[in-house]
C-alpha cells in the first residue's frame, strides 16, 4: 500500500552532441532519491527530459545541414544519445519529456495566453545583451569581464520586438516566499545569492518571446513570435503531468512537486522565474528547489567548450555503472562543488567498494562454503562482540533515513559504511579461522558467520538506491530472498533463516591496480587525442575578397592599465597612425603586466564594430595566438611604423 506520492524532477537537458559525466550527476542523484522513496513505499513520479528549442539549436542544425527536428531527434534518441546514456546509467525515470512533443507545444501556447490574459505579459521592444548558448539576456552590470556570468562566453547586442513577463511585480512576493518557507530553496547559500544578487536590487521584467529565429513554440495569437526558451522549458514540470493538455491526467495527483533537483547555474530560473510564473497562473508552488554544485575538473566546470569533458561511457565500461554512480554520490556533499579525477574514482572504488563491501561479502561467503559446505547449521551460539554489531545493524535504518530525507547522500552512504567497517572489525575480533580449528566451536562459528550475513543484508538493502545491480548480485550470493530485502526488512536483525545457503560468485567489485590503471588511461587519452586531431574539421576556405575585408593595422601601445573589477581585461590606448587614439580592451591580464606592454608594437583588427566591455568602449581586437591555455600577443619589430597595414 502506498504511503503517498513523491514527485522529483531534474532539469530538462539541452541536447548536447557531447555528453559528459557532469550531465549524469544530477540525474543519478535524482534516480537514487526516486529509488529510495519507492523502496519506502511511495508512489513516485520521476521526470527528466530534453529542452530542444531555441536559437542555439537552430544555428547548430543549420551548421550541420539538418532541419532542427531531425538534429535533436538524432542527439536525443539516436545511437549514443541522451536516452542511451540514461539507459547505460540505469536511470529509472517514470516519464521523459521532450519540449518538441506535440502535447507540450499546445500546452505552452495555452500557458502563455493565460499569463497574457492575466495582464502579466505585454508587448514591447527588447534591447540588451544576449548569450546564445545560455539563452539568457543580461544587463551590462551583470556581465563578468564583459562576458556571460554563467558560461563565460561572449554576449552580443540584441534588439527586437518582444513580449515581456512582468517579473518586477513579483519581487516582494518571492521575498515573502523565502521568508515564510525558509526550506523552499536549499542549500542556504543559494538563498543568499538569489536575495542579494537579484531580489534586493529589484527584479526586471523578463523577455519571454523572440522574433529573430523560428525554432520554438509559436505564440498562437502572434505567430511572428516564438516563446522564450525558459518559459517553454520550465513549464515541462507541469505539462508532463497533463496541465493544459490531454496526454496525461495526473497533475492533481503529483503537483506540487516535492523537489526540483537543479544545477546551481540555473537556480535563478527555478527559484525566482518559475515561482513567479506559477503565481501568475494561480497554481501551487514547488515544495523545494535544491541547487546542487558542479562536478569540477582541473578547478573548472566540465564543458565541451573548455575541452575538459570526461566520457561517462568510457568510465562505465572500465569500472562498471554502479561504481560510477557510487562515486558521484559518495565523494562529496550533494550541495557543494566536487572535484573529479581518475585517481579519486579509483581510490573510492578500492577503499569502499572493493575493500569494505566487496571483501566482506567474499570473505563471509567463502568461509561459509569452506567451513559448512555453503549452508549454515541451525545450531548456533551467541558470544562476545555480538551485541555491539547487532545494535549497529538495528539502528542503521534510522540514521540512514535522517540523512536521505535531507538529500545528504554522502552522509547516508557514510552511515552504511560505518556498519560495514564494524562488520570487518568483527571478523578480526572473533577470528573465525581460529574457531574453525575446534569442532566444539562450530555453533559459535556459525553464529559469527550468520551475523556477518545479516550485516551484509541490511547494508546492501540501504545501498540499493545507489548501486542497484551490484546489490542484486550480493543478495543472490548471501541467499537473501525477495521478502528479506525490503524497506521493512532493513529495520530488523535476524531475518535470514538460521540455515541459510550461500552461493559464491565472482567478486562484485574487484580491486584495481592504481598505477597500472592510470598508465592505461593515459595511453587511452593519448590515442583519443590523436584521433580527435585527425577528425577535427578543417576551417572552411574563404575567398580572397573575404580576406581583404579584414583590416589589420600596426599599433603602438601609448598606455595600458587593468580594468577595475575585472581579473582578465587590460585597457589599451593605441596609436594607430590616424592621429586619434584608439581604445581596445583585451582579456590577457593573466598573461601580461600592463606596464610591460607600454611602447610595444602590436597588430589590431581595426574595422570591427565597437562594443561595450565592463562599461568601456572597445574599438577593435588585438591579434594573439593561443596554445595549451597560454595566450601570446602578436608583437612586431618596433621599426615598423604605426598605421602600417598588412597586405
């Protein structure tokens, strides 16, 4: 009988053509939570999906010579796509939504019209700065080093007719939400960020339609507009339940959502824009938004653009899906950033899975087969050290539950491994190999081994949300039938029959030779790099006329200084031979000291359209070369005069 409902979501993912381990982090976390709640008897709805509209998809499809729908179909449902990755990672989602699904498109049109009829959407004109990869508009003050504060890429000026959502009307209401429901947004650091960076300065109205591209949900009453991607994407959480459509009919059953798991970079959309939209629609608000951290590599967020992606398929094939799932949730607290490295992954596999868990299973089953032919006798005898171990087993489910209910996956797993460690210590304390030497000690030996089986059984039940396939193998080895591996069965010691029969199998988690494996991975990476180099597309050739359009001018540096509040930008005052100083900003402060560049002879592209960077005009671009992360300005002989042109 169900204890109630539990609705959990991940963000719907942009269909990237290069999936990496960072993509799996949030979804594996949500999957573990969904499995945990199902185990407890809840009627769970676990939703994930893909966000398939927007300008960046349209541009990528065009570059690939494909229609947008065919482009996203290939990435989502094609070989090696998102659906394949979720299958590989053993994700147990109950529903998968694509924003190109017909029912979702119709629902979005109705949602947009509802908010328009309520007076929360109006037509205007947008002029500002737009980041195409993030599908986000920004003000000048929100930029970091003149670039998108989320992804660090260039932004471009955008001006077009657009519809706006009156987000400014909801500042006080969102603040009140945070005050009255302090657990609405977690962890608390995310609350501070939203309040200080967005709510206290006052929310600005939000652009919710575009006219400069067509790949999106058309505004039904104004077909020249398509719905802005975040209105489209955020609404999936309710359209997937049947809101404003007849595809599904369980909105009343599951909404409001129990928790949205989201990456910290999109907390603003889920904890400010999404509640405001729901308020406009007159619908209940989410119970919780949990903004988890990033999986980092070499100190930065994993991303294709940085070239630091880690392929989850390769890791899963080498170490097993469960080992990878386990690492993601065991290594660091869910709400914080965490560092990934091959060394950390292998070390965690060896320390916890091979040594603490796998070794305990192997030793226990092997001893039962060796000393009792695989079946324990019913005649057993209690003894010293039993009570402490049994108490730890009986208390484990409660301590584990307290952590899982706070989404503290690392701490919940830690509680389980405390008991597993106690079980390993119990072997040393009772020394079964010594007991086996005297026939009179056989009842005591049988009880020791039975206690170890019970330790394994209870711990394995509670590890099932994290490593489900491996746990099934362990249950088979220790002879635990289905009725003994339930949530209720995890609360009590002594449920295995006294004469249980075990069945030795292969090591569930073999130990990995760290040095050999790291060497093998290094060779694998070298081979991949060579393959990538061979496969890298050549730049499209340009005509001689195209080349002549680029004006490259020799310039002398008259002055150079760091731009305030920017770690990357230097401001150059240049003599370009025209008699009028030229100002150019360049993001090379980490490679050069400003004073060292005064008097140098550089090359600039001088017919680029001017743009604003950190409030300063930048009229052109200095030529530089980059390799292995190091940037070098192109410098010329000082004898070449300012104003000389490349020809």
